[in-house]
C-alpha cells in the first residue's frame, strides 16, 4: 500500500514538474560572494550614462536582495564620451543622472575614476569636476591596475532594449 501511495506521489510530482516548464531562480547562501568589480565606461554619448548606472543599481540590488551578508566593492573607470556628465558646467543638463551618481558614491561607496587624458580632450581640467570623482592620468592604465589589484572587469555595453522588447518581448 505504501508503495502505491509513494508511486502516486512520485508520478504526480513528476507530471507537475513537467507541466510547470519554467526557469529556476538560483539562490543560495553563496549566490554572490564578496567581490571587487570595475565597470569599464567608454560610452558613445553622455545620454548613455543613465542606462549604464542601471547596471550598477542591478548589481547592488542583487547583493541587497540575495546576498545581504556579502560585500561588493564597485569602481567605475570613465574614459569615453560620457565624461561631460561629470563636469560641473553640465550639472543642470544631466541633473537626474548626476544625482544618481552622487547617490551611488555617498550611499554605496562607488568610486568614479575619470580619465584625465580624455577629460583634457574635452577641454576640462581638475577644477571642472566635483570632489566625488577621482581623476586618473589614463583610464586604460587604471583599468589594468585595478585588475592587478583583484578587481573583476565588467565591460559596459549599453543597448536600446526598447525596439527589441517591442518586437520580441512578452506579449500581453
């Protein structure tokens, strides 16, 4: 009799698992270990910074939601067309983005390194940037140095998901 009940439960469980065809969310005590990461920003335009910050928000949220006892140290090295976002003269133009950057710096200790070579190419100097950014002589050299210090490289490629979502996203 127990064999029959066990067999029935096994068959029911198996058929339920087969019918419920969905991905599993991998979460455990070791989902995300303590980690040091460096985001490589070499974006095409200042407007892409807002979306690039979403990578950092998602990264922090993963630790907050799934590994609250672990630590993550995040550094950004900026050496592309996004540099004008950091300049004091553009604070009003990129107000929301600048506020998010400052929030990541103040609340999570995210460090923002700006390539001084690229900043000078835009005509900026040290006095043109706020105190929450760190100028580094060469962004690519800083990326390499941070990797030598044990930081994991996260290249940031910003894509416009809107058109892809409209074509292939979940239909309502």
